[in-house]
């Protein structure tokens, strides 16, 4: 199956399957970038509350309502 065919079919998938695909593709992308994985690990290991965004702050940063 080529990419164009896949792209035309994905909008018809249930949202849960679209989310699973998105998560899978994100994992593949992260594996390509070792420095990203190192930074993610460093951030997740940081137990300092000041280093973490609240949910509201994250929504504001992403520009979501």
C-alpha cells in the first residue's frame, strides 16, 4: 500500500485507531532522535515541581481552548 492510499483511508478510521497510529509514528520518530530521548528522560526524571507545567499551562502553551 502506498502513502497516498493510506492517507486517503486514515480519515475513515475510528478515532481510537487514528490515535494508535499517531502514537506509533511518534515512537518511530523518537527512536530516530537519540538526543530527544535523552532530553525526554532527563525531564521525566526531574522531580522538581517548578519544572513541570500544569494542565492549564500546557493548554495555554499549545493554544487550545
